[in-house]
C-alpha cells in the first residue's frame, strides 16, 4: 500500500513525541518543536472558529489526543534540559523573562492565573457542555429518525436524502459521544502541566544547590524563571486548544458562519447600541471617569446603532422589492408545466377534518402507520412499495379521504372523527346503537359508535377499530390490489441488484442473455397480481433460467415459477392441519378452453364463444357460492396447462377467485372437492 504525505506527516508527529520521551534532544531542536506546537494550536483554534458545521471537525477528539501526547513529550524534554544543563533553549528562556517582565513573582502570578483560567473555567465548562450535548444528542436520535421517516413518506425528501440525514445523525451522536471523553484529555493535560511545573521548581532548586554549588536564592531565581517559562510555553498552546474545544462543543452543530453570527447577534439590535452609547456618555460626563474615552466610546456605539438601523431598513426594502420582482416575473413568464407532468405512484388525499390524524404535533400517528404499511407489504410480497404521498385537499368533504394510484382515484372512504367503527363478526347476539355505515376495505356492514360505547361493544364481541386503523387498512388493501401496477423496471433492477452479490452467476446467465428486464417484470407482475409473494427471488430467477431457453412466453414462464413456489402457495391457501374444500374444473371444459387458445406474437388469447363463456362463469358462481356459504375461500383446482387461461377468463367476473393447478399443491395437503364447474 502506498503511504501518502499526510500519513507520513502524522506518523512522524507521533513518532517524534515518543522519541522525546526516551532521547534527550538539543535545545535548538526543542525550540523548533515548541514553535511547531504553538503553530498547530493556533491552526486548530482558528479552524474551529471558521468551521460552519461541527462534523467538519469530526476527527477533533483524535487531534486532541495527538496534541496532548506531543505537548507532554515537550514538557518532558524541556524538563530534562532544565535539570541537566540549565539551558532549555531560546523559547523557554524568552517566555520566562519576557512574559514575566524579568520578575520572578510576576512570572509565577501570571502562570498561576493561566492555570486557573484553563483548569477552572475553560476545561470545566467544556467538559460539562460536552457531557450535556452528548446526552441530549443521543436522547434526540429516535425523534429525529421519526421525523426523517415522516418526511420520506410524505415525499418531502428522497430515499438518498433520507439516508444522508440518517448517516449525519449517527455521525453527530458518535462525534459528541467521543467529545465527551476527549475533553478529559485536555483536563488531564492541565493537571499534568501543573504537577510537572511543581516538580521542576523543587528539582531545579535541588539541582542548582547540589550540582551547581549555587545558594538557595540564586538556584531558586535561575530555575524558577526557566520553570515558569517552560510552564508558560506549554500552557499557552494548551489554553488555545482548550478554547477551541469549548468553541466546538458550544456551536451546537449549526450550519452557520461563526464570526458573522456572533457579530450579527451581538451588534444586530440598534436599540441596545443606543442605550449602551448613552450610558457610557453619561458615565463619562457625570463621574470622575475619563470623559474623552467614555464619551468617544459612547458616541461610537450610537453611530454604530444608526448604521445598523440603516442597513436593516435597506435590507427590508431590498427584500420587499425582490419579492415583488419575483412575483412579477412569475406573472410575466409562461407557466412552467414540467412540475405538473410528474405523477405520484400512490396518493392519500384527505379533507381538513382528518388533518389531526396525520399531524404528529396533534398526536396523530397516520404517518407512522404508513411506514408500517410499506414494511408489512415488503415482508409479505417481497417488493418495495413506492413513497406514499399524503396531502390535504380542501375540495373534499371534511371527513372524506381518497386513494389514488398514478394520479387516478381508485377508492375513497369517509370517517367520523372521535368515533369508532364496530363490526359484527357474525356471532354477536345483542346489538348496540350507532350510525350505520360500511367498512371501506371489504364493504362490510358496520356502526359508528362513540368512545363511551367502545368498552361495551368490545365486551359484546364486536370488532372495534379507530379511524387511523380504518384508513391504514383500506390503504393496505388498495396497495395489495394494485401492487403489480406499481412494480416498475427500475424496481425489478433494484431487486436483482440486491441478490446479485450472492448470486452473481445466476444473474449473469439470465439477464440479459436469456430474458430482458421487461420480461422478468411481466412474470413478477403476474405473480403479484394473484397475490403470490416474490420475496424468494432467487428461486424465481433459477426457474426462469431453467425454462427460458425453451420458451419466452411470460405467461408460460409464470406457470413454471408458480410450480417452483408450490410450498409458498400451499401454505397460503391450504392449511396443513385441516382438509381444504375446493371446486374442480370439468376436463371437457379444460379441453374446450385449450382448443380455443390462439397464439400470437404479442401473447395468447382465448377465442371462446361469449355465450359459452357466460355459461361457464354461471357454473363457477354457483359452485364457489357453496364454498362461501361454508365460510371457505373460493378455490378452483385445474390442470397446469389450463390454469392461466381459466384465470384470465374469470378475472372480469370474479376478481377474488383463487385458481390453482394440481402441480402447485404440496404433497402433504389434503383436498376435498365439493363441486365441479361444468356447463
């Protein structure tokens, strides 16, 4: 692997720190490293100040660790030079003499003040802010995730934007959690610097008296100044990085320009500047304070306030003009119809009376239910439901809602807010009073009841559901009924891509050599149209790869796939623990249907006489009615070759009729024929 310049630089930085722990370095090299340390501290401080977003400094905790190690290594090296030679280099001696003004007492006081500021003010505050920010960031994660899901379901954002937002939330939580621990490095560094300084003072005085033959006063004066210089040259960069830490954790993750925001918030209110200016001017006139300084400063604040007020007025005028120009431009320009050409796959429109059910702020959970609908259908049918767009429509009745598929209304319903729907499952003897209605999903007789009647209705055996559940169930059934229409070629491509990694050979063999994406789409749509899950996509594609060389008729391929999925079909329609009642198809009718099948380039169709079709359908209705009276699903069993054509015949007459071939029934299933379709 090739090592980049950045990798080499970081590695040398850390390596230099560990070398300084072991090897004594000359004073000139120590001066270089101390200058580098001060430069890096300023870089970190100003970078943090001008960073707009905290995640732009996501490696800040690691930087803290690296700079802390390097700074402690410099402390150790300077301590060695102070104790061994008394000459720690120009930087340390300059800080000791210049900052302290050549006075030992002043130098000690300045050093103690810096330590107190860093240890008790900046470090302590940064530690507390980091801890609280980490806690609140982690606590807010579930709410932010729900808000993203809500925006995704309403169509406000795309899947890619939702993914990006989730990753950002996780990154922020990880960052503030790391910062909570990283500020301990800074606090520990300040403590270590204080202890090292104390050790240097005692050790330096001892070395001067025992090794250099100095008296106590001379040794204390010489080594104390060097120690103070060493402490200052270490603590000033540490103070800068501590300040950078405090700035970063108090920015709160806002995407804003640090300097502009501070100046704008501090000097953005003209009234406050007027009051401050007047106060300073009065203090300069009526008190012994320097009149020139205070009056001049006060007048400066008043002038600044007037300038700010003028800029605000100009900004308001400019905004008003811009708004009027935009409105005029919209009027002058021809209508942009591109946005009107887009059609949402699924829409749920509702009147204003249903808005509280969809508004999270009012306690509505309809958005959460929509999320669960998409997850439920994905698990059941093996396909991803497109984004369901929710919008209010003032043209609808207050309590009415409409479900649209690709912009066309396919179903509607009406609810009573603050009421519950009670349905008799068939065995309730005692009736309750209510407003008669019909359940919109299955058109069952029901009653609207009040909340006070709910407990009694449930005790009598009624099935009681609330309005959000009614809408969610209705929406789920509509989606199930149209799921085949919603499956696009892009959806099929995404499904294939999901299994391609584990089934590379299968996908490469089938697509596009044997079948095109559109042909696979037709097979999957045929399965979904009859309620067969396509979740076991690997088995489906394996079957298509087996039979595509002999036939590219998507109807025939669908039958082969259904036979491969017989366990799934049997478990759906034929419970293993009981005998299932079914209706069979007369072999003569089967032969008649097969004899009327005409093959064309675009597919097969049935050229059966309409009178004959009507007679067969009449027989189907009579026989399946027996099953419905027994409380059973209307299931017709046919031979494999006839199944697809018989199903096409019955689709316009009996939409919910289940047609299964003998080859789709598992061997452990027990069937009982209660009739035969004949004519």
